[in-house]
C-alpha cells in the first residue's frame, strides 16, 4: 500500500473550523528541521509586525507553578468525586472562551497570563485527582456524567495553553537576545554589562542582570509545555481504553472527541513525523519500531480528516441556517475504513514515546494491564514476511494483519452496502509488545540524578519495570526458576546501569532489586567463562554473541561484595543463595546438554574425559577470594558460624565453596583466621597457617597474632610482635590491642563467676589467673611502647602511635573490667591531649571489645559504652543520600554562603570531636544480638515463674497467679530505704520483667540506628525479629495517627480563633462579652447534662423497683399455685420452684390464673 506523503498535516480547509487555535503557532515547539512548503491554514501566520508573545522567560519564572500547589479540595472531601468536578466547572465559568466552540475566525482570542496560570492549576488538579481518587476526571465526566462538551472544552483549554507556551519557546533567539528584548534595550548595551558569578548582590545599570544565574535558569517554557501535554495524552489514552469496553454508541461519542483533539494536534504540528517512520530492523537490535503506524498512516489521516470535516460542515451549516441560507454542501456519505481502539491507543502511546511523555505512557499501560481482555503480541513473526505485509490491502473484510500461516486475503467484492468492519491490527484488544519495550527502554532516562525535584526516584522506576517486564522476560512459575540470558534483557540492564541512577557501591539494596527483576541470568558453561581467543569467538554464532553472557553472575558477585562491605547480613546471605541457585541451574543444564549430545552419538563407548566438563576447584567459581573475605568478615561478626563452616567444610558432590588450596591466598587468609578465632576452631586456624607461603603480608601476620591471642598462645604472641617490629620494621595494629583487651574482659568475668561458684581454689581458676596475668603483661608492654616502631622511622604524624595508645587508654577507663582499669591507671600520659586530637579507633577493633562486653556484662553496659564513644550524628553528605546511591545536590537556599559553608555542619563537627569510633551496622548488630538473647531469656524465665506460681497456688488465695506474679516482679525490691543495695554494696539483680523492658528499649534503640544506616525494613526485621518489628511499626503508626489528630485539633482551634477574631472585628461585641456568653452557654449545657443524668438515675431506680415488685409478685403467685396444686403431696412440695423465663409464658400463666379466678367466683353462691 502507498504511504501518505505528509501524514502529520490534514487536508487544507480554506474555511473556518472549530479546530483552529485562537493564537499564533508556527510549527512544533522544537522541530528538528523546518517544514517548508506547508500552509498553516488553521493558525495565525507569523509576520514581522506581529505582537510578541506575553509568555517571556521572566513571566514563566515568576509564575512558580511547576511545584505541586496546596490541595484545593479539603481533606474530608478528597475521596468524593463531586468536589473535584466542581473545580472543573469553576474553571470553565472563569474561562468562558474555553467552554465555547473554537472557531477559526479571523478574530482569534489570545490567551492571557491569568488564564494561563489557571490552566496550569487545572492540569495540577487533574493530576492530583488521579493520585487521590485513582481515576481520570475527564473520563469520569464523559462516561459517568455524559458531559462530553465539558471534556472537549477542557482539553481545548489545555491545548490553548500548551500551544501558547510552545510559541513562546519556538523563537530562535538566544537567551541573551530574549532578555534584551524583554528589557527594551539594545544588544550592544546588554553585552557591555559585566555579569558576576558571585552570589552576593551587586548593583547593575540593567534591572535583572545582577548575577549570572539570571541568564542560566531552567527552560520553564518546555517544562510548562510538558506539564500541559502530559494531561492531554493521559486523558486521550484513558478515554480510548474505556471506549473499548463500552457500548458502540458511547464509544462513538467518546472517540469523536479523541479524533477532534488528535486532528488539532496534527494541524498544530504537535505530532512528530517519527511516529509514522519505519525502517527494517537489524538482527542485533533489541528494540525497534514496528511498521503498524507507517502502514496505517493514510487510514489515520482519513479518519481525522473526516472528523475535522464533519465539525467544519456542521458549523458552516449552522451559520448558513442562522443567516437564512441553505448549506453550501451536498449530502454525501463517505465510507472510511474505521480503525479499532487498539490502533488509536497504540498511536497515542507512540506519541508519548516520541515526545518524551514516558511517565504518561507507562501510566496508561499499567491501567491497561489491570483491565481484563487486553493482550500483547509481538511483530517479530509477522516481519518474517515483510513484503507480504506491505502488499496487504486493508479493505472492508480485513480486520487484522495477516499471520504467517494464513493465506492471502481475498479482494473486496464490489457494491458492498454494509458498513466496513473495524480494523484491529494485531487482533481485538491486542497491543504490540514493541511499544512496551520502547517505553521500558526510555524509563532509565527519567531516573533521578540528584538535581532538585527533577526525575523519577529509583524505587518508582523499578516498580514500573516490574509491571512492564513481561515484554522482555519469559514467565516463570517461581522466583527460584532461572533462565538463560537473552539479548533484550542484556540490552535493557545495560541501559539501566549506564543511566547512572543506581550506584551499588553506595546503595547495594536498590541494585539488588534490579537484579531480581529478571530470571534470565543463567550464564553459558565455560571453564574460562570469558573466551577471548579469536578462533573461539569465530566459532560462535550471532545469537551466542548477543544472548550468552556471564555478566549477570558477575554483577551478583559484585553486589555481594558491597552487601558484605556495608554489613547487610540478610541481603548478603540471600544474594549468595541466589548465586548458588543460578550456578546449580547452569550445571544441570550443562549435564543435560552433555547427555543429550552423547545419546545422539552412535558410538557405543562414551569418553569419560570431556574438555567441557573439567571440574572446578570451587562449587561457585564466580566468587573471588576478595568477595569471600568480605563475606567471612560479615559472617564472623554476625555470628552465622554454621554457614561459615558449611562454606569451608561442605561435603556436597561439587565440593565446598572455599577449597583447601585457597587457604593460602593472603587476600582470604586473614578473614579465615578471624573466623577460626571467633569459633575457637583450631583445625581451621592451623590449616590456614600451614598453607601460607613466604613472604607473609603484614595484614596476615596481624591476623595470626589475633588468632594466637584468642587461643592463649602467649609465647607465640610475644615472638610475633618482636618479628613484626624487628624484621618487618612495623608495629602492632588496632585489632591486636582490641583482641587482648577483649580477652582480658572475658577472663575477668570468668574469674569472678568461678570464684562465686566455688570458694576453694581449683585448677580452672589457676588457668584463668595465669592467662589473665599473661594477657595483662602483653598489654602492659604494648602500652608502654615496647613494640612500637623504631624511633628513627619518619612518619607524617610522629605522635600517631602515642595518641592511638592514649585513645585506647581512655576507652579502657570506661569499660567494666577491673584489670583494664588497673592497666589504664598505671599508664602515664606525658602530656594532656585533647579529645579532638586523638585518632579514631576503627570499627572492627571496637566490635571485638563491644562483643566481649555484651557477652560478659550484658546489653546495658554495652549500650552505655556505645553511647559514650560512638558517633550518633549523621554527616551532611550522608543525610543527602537518596535511594539508589545518588548524592543530592545542594539547593539554592542551602547554598547561601551568608549562612556559612553548606559542607560544614558545626553541630556535627563538635560532636565528632567528642567521640572515638565511627560505627557501622555491625556495631549496632552486636547490641541487637545481645538484647535478643536477654529478651528471650527473660521471657522464658517469666513463663517458668508464672507456671510455678500457677502450680503452687491454693484456692483460698486472693487474685490469680499471674496477678500475684506481676505484682511481685513489678516491685521486687524492699520498700526500706536501705534495702536498695545488697550486703556487698552492689545493686540487686533485676527481675525478669525489668530485664525484658530493658531489652525492649535496647531493641528500639537499635532499630532507630539501623534506619540511620539506610537499612531496609526486611533487613531490620531479620535482625530484631519479625514479630517485634511489626509491633514496633504498629506502635509507630498509632503514634503518628495520634500526632496527626493532635495537629488537626490544633489547626481546628486556630481556625476557631481566627473566626473569633473576625467576629470581633465585624461585631461590636468585646472579647469579654463573647467569653461571658460562652460561659453562660457552657453553664446551661452543664445544667441540662446534670438534669439528664439525674433523670436517667431515677429511671433506672424506678425500673429496678418495678422489676423487683414484678418478680416478688410472680414468686408469690407461683408458690401459691404450687401449694394449691399439691394439696398435701409432700413430694411435689419438694420440687424446685418453677420460674417462667419468657414473657409469653408469663402472659399465658396470667390468663390461666384469671380464668381460674373467674370460675371460682361463679361457683360461689351469694348469701
């Protein structure tokens, strides 16, 4: 079929029409090339003497309508549709020109600044309604209220403003020239003025040119244009979607509005030519434009031209009738091939893609997915026969594109009287997959990059990708099912990474969410994993080059390392499990391919050696030793010892993750030694030491030293320190001092506990005392400088070692250990060093000491040390981090240098000078684990005490066992003033209830600190327990609701006060008179309330008295009846008293009693 030569322009109508805009629009706002030879018959022609547009840059900047304004609908009416519709009616009432039909007369009504600002507010109102009501107001007005004239008027009003602001930005003048014209001065005078880049104001001869910022602000015209057109495309798309599910009559009425608006957009040049372009895609392309709009361009122009002509014909006929003349048209009916709703919806979506309205197109697709009956189909099978597709004649009987299996469509028979059928394209209610892929491909362009409020946040981008990923991924039955990599997914993932909106080094959790979106992560099997030889690459076919990749496993390993470095235990372990599942899938597929290829071979003897199945030394060869080292450090601090031992000692068929020959790698050996020291596993530690080869790095030597300290091998500790000092000309590390201090704390506690258990000396006590004495000697020698570096070695800071020892000494003075207090008291400082001059103690050594305190002294002591020495304020840069890892740029208000340097926070700086440790999530995790242990122990003890009290409870005791137990636990100490301390001067132990409360406070403190480190809710729930965290969130929600109600009450009181002030201003009453009237009214209400209460009490008393009387009467009557019926029968007298319980029985008994009484009266004879 032939293509329309100029599809973006309708036929020239040299008459007036309702689609002509009332202002000058020359061409598209930002055309790539000028369109020569086109007549703009529906818009005012540009001339030299034409009045310049009122929408200059200064006005658009001062308008300040880009940020969302305050909601115009009250909070208590936001879920109702009527208040939102009222705003639309008020807009049309204030702008009657928008409500009237847009004629193409010579007298075009220009849009004013006031009406432009109101139109911007209207666009914001429509967007807010979609958020609050989850519905489109214009679609609701048309379909529910059947007011399509109002919908058409509002859409035309939006287009008026959009075309006006587009005309203001279509000028080819530069920014400086535009400023010169707006100020009314010559260009020479403007360029002679000096522009200062300093933020401080300086005087200038020209108003508005004080700073360089006045010439470099954002293009507001384009922002306002995109804001207005976004609402137009959204409304057109949602109206088309709803039209597919309504009756033909309603659908025709709704689509007539869509046709007229689209026709106006074509005439105004606001539809790009690229919508109708098509080029044959190459095989390597992951995304391409299908030929649907290209092949249907003529039919689209026919429908839009017919819609425009129908409106034009009706207007001219109406004018002729008003003038008393006949219409200058002959009645004729043209049969045009109607296009289905699928075609128009896809056309609108392609317009969204070409004009940058990606959010709007994504919103429309998400609404489309929610509705039933809509499907998605790819053009790829149809493009195999592209020539037949181009030769397809869309006649009356053709309703879809021909499929590859179908035969050629027969030609249309002549003289057909029935109306032509709709053409549905790929099928009824079927949209092409390529439009979804195009929107997905453009989503990364919108990601927030830290510039003000522009861009879409990374979580919202990932949510959109999750909703639309069906276009590029295959459906899976579960999240644990993985598929081979594909070209489309590879392309899209590369686009997201290259966008720069996700930085895994800073925020690995968000990057992890990206990797979880696709199941196509299984790499090809290869021992080298990345073939680079020329012959090997030449043997690969094209699909292998584009589809097969090991990048996803590399990205998972890359992100696992950053999860470990950020100390996110749960995410790291989950990601490791995901990587292992991916590699297991890869191995199973490789085995299936191997056996299937051998079954096709006719040879009887299968080889037992195969080059492709050479065994790997590790079960997961993608994990580097550096990543494993980070993982083992995280496992050690998190106390996930079972998982660490599985990594080292697994007996699976494919071997352990860390093979034995990797023990000697000095990138991994220090971490293994720390793990062996934490688990007291001598076999692993000695295996690592034996696997080391010369030369041994200093980091490994210090790790060996820590291992020897933990295993109490004091002779080797001294020899290692001397070797580092004499042979390596180095010295101890922070971790060595911390390891010795932690062992001293544990030995002190063990000695105290053993002495309390048994007064007589034992062998275990003597071993503890010997180890404690040896540890104290080593720490004494280190603190007194025996193992320092040689004094002749020059350093940048020669006092670094001395100041580091002072930092540790001041830390020891506040630790709950008598031995450390003794050592710290004996160390003499040659000079006083203020706190801010002391170097910080690294977090890992501090973790060693803090873990020892938590194990021996409890959570309260560890929390006290944390608050005393750890930094609790956030740095200015850390507070500006947004989700995704992007650092937000400073805003203009923050860059006011009159308030000081924005990079300097005085409060944070002074706080840093008082602390010694920069904590991380591992620091908080130590407190969390200790608090959980205490919480669980206290809970178990409370349950045991409740059980014991329940068993020993006697019946005569007052109250329940639980009440007595809680009374006892809530007041465990004696009421005497001198009983607060025990006989030895120490405070008495806390009760289980108090220990549980303290543990809860510590857990809440840890939750708040975890949130400071940007830890996700799932990770926090894993650390503190899902039940406790859900209770904490519920309590927080209740507190926020209470705060909200308090604020609303305060706001209501302020409004009442304002009304009172207005009343005072309007009336002649004074404040005292109003207060007096209020007091009188309150007094009257109080008296009325008291009377009501007294009346209620009287009624209750009277009802009770009546009920008592009725009950007594009933009892007496029942007793008399029983006595009368028995007549001396003693057995019946002993029967229990019968009381009727229903009113019907009472009425029946009264009737029977009355009958008996009347009969007895009749039987008596008168005297």
